C-alpha cells in the first residue's frame, strides 16, 4: 500500500560529481527492504505543477539507519533544478512504499519485476553466482 508521508529534508550533500544525496527524516515505524523505493514530492513553494513535482528514487540508505537517503545525478530537469534549491528543513512528500519487487526469476529471464515502475529491475539474488560445490579431489 502506498502512503504519503510528510517528511523533512534534513540535508543535501554532493557525493560524486553532479550527484546529490538527499537525506530525509524517516517516518516513525517506516520499514523497507534494500532495493525498495519511494517518490519524493516537492512542495508547492517550488512552483512545480503535478506533472513535474514528483520523482521516484531508490533508497540508498540501509533499512536499519535512522534516516532515509536517496541519490541522483543532477540534470537540468525541472524537478532536479527545483530539488537542488529546496532549503534544508523543508517538508516534502514521500510516497512509499510502492509494491514490493517480486522476483520472477526464470532460467531465461533472471529479473525482478516491479509493477509500479513498469520496469524490470535486476534481481540481486539472481546476479549472484551459484555456489560451486567444493568437493574434495583426490590426487593420485
Ligand atoms: C523504481 C525507480 C527507482 C529509481 N531510482 C532512482 C535513483 O535511485 N536515482 C536516480 O537518479 N533516479 C532514479 N530513478 C529515476 C528517476 O525517477 C528519474 O526518472 C531520473 O533520475 C531522471 O530524472 P530527471 O529529472 O533527470 O529527468 P526527467 O525529467 O524525468 O526526464 C526527462 C527526459 O530525459 C530522459 N532522461 C533522463 N535521464 C536520462 C539519461 N541519464 N540519459 C538520457 N536520457 C535521460 C528521460 O527519459 C526523459 O525523456 C528511479 C526510477 C524508478 C522507476
């Protein structure tokens, strides 16, 4: 189920060239798993209309951390230009959690599907190499 939370943007930090990380308050009791994502909804004060004020980002933070972090390459899009200007402490919307990714791994399609993203995401589990059996070999 997707819930809208109002959370404070705690701070922004450049973590790589042209790449900003946004740290958000974590709502009380909010739980997620690695690989899940939410939509950041910028406030009306940015002047953006509903077709430009929302973008989905994966959580770059670990589920056990006290804050939420999301990172993105800054491009000259309306959303990102506005996001870069939003002052620390501003309350933004967080739409989460979208339906959990379901692993639909098959021998020919090792992908996870995410209905909300209408895209298939790489399945971490499937990208791991199968364990090789370590049978003891006897030399003659
Ligand atoms: C499930 C999910 C998780 C996501 N997680 C992240 C995340 O963790 N970090 C992140 O940065 N983004 C993430 N995205 C993508 C994010 O929502 C934005 O769409 C993306 O960052 C581009 O936003 P924009 O404002 O730069 O461009 P937009 O205004 O959204 O796009 C403008 C146009 O530019 C095109 N475009 C955008 N990026 C590129 C590119 N690199 N090269 C060529 N054309 C491009 C688009 O196709 C579109 O036509 C995620 C999306 C989904 C669905």
